[in-house]
C-alpha cells in the first residue's frame, strides 16, 4: 500500500471525517473508494460531473418510484392502453405529471427554475429536443422525439398538462403530432384540465 498526502478544502475534509465516523471506516478507505469510482467513471468515458447528475437523477427516480422501461416497449404499452381506455390513460398521465410537478417544486419552485434545472440534466431527458421559452407571462414548451407514435405524444401532452397544472399554468394553445408536442401557456388557476380532442 502506498501512502500519500492530500490537500483538501476545510469543508471537504470535515465532511470526509464525519462520513468516516458515521460509516465506521478509515478516511483512507473512503478516499480509496471515491478514487476507484472516479477512475471507473473515467474509463467508461463518463465525466465526474455526470456522476453527480446521475446520483441526483436516481434520487429523483426513487422519489417518484420510477423504473426504467425500454422505449419501444413503453410505446407499445401506451398504444395498447389508449386503445383499451383512452380517457383513463390520459387521466393517469395527467395525474403523473401533476405528481412530478410536486416533486420538482422541491428543486425548482417555478417554471423558469424548472427550465434551468432541466438544462442541467438534459442528457437524461428522454427526448430529442426539449425547450422552454419565456416571453412576459407566456411560456412556450416544445418537446420533439419523445416516443414513436401519436399515442406516445398524446401521453406526453397529458403529462405536460398535469405538470403545468402543478405549477399553476393553463395551456392556451396546443399542437400534438407523432413525435411532437408544442404548448403555449400562461399563469392561471392551474386547476382547469384541458379536454382531449
């Protein structure tokens, strides 16, 4: 075993000491584990800043009790679900969007902060493009490539409707096509549900 001296910021050294005491480990053991994780991430081509993001995403997924599902399978399940009961399916997606907003508001209490938060994690958003633009009280949201079917786009729209309702926004204009969702919204009561066409 090789011995080395490390220089750490005071706050980081304090956190390291507290963690070692809490876990009943030696400081050198925790440092070794951290360095091993760093080098494994680098070997995989993952930047160390992404490791922190992954940890945050996993924490968010745990809060939502979310599970990863292959995209093609999810798309097929959505199509079957909508064929079986379109109204109930859309209601469930809207409820999920609303619940997601409640969790997101812990990190991002308003839509502009949500957009800032989303940009930090854009590589984890399952869409080819996700954009928000703000012009006074009007917000436009564009979602491209989330799903392979019109049914997936309808579910994305319903989830987005719930999310916006959770942030007390009302949708005033929508455009939903296969692989494409665009909505324009503004602050409102947030309680009104948008009827499906």
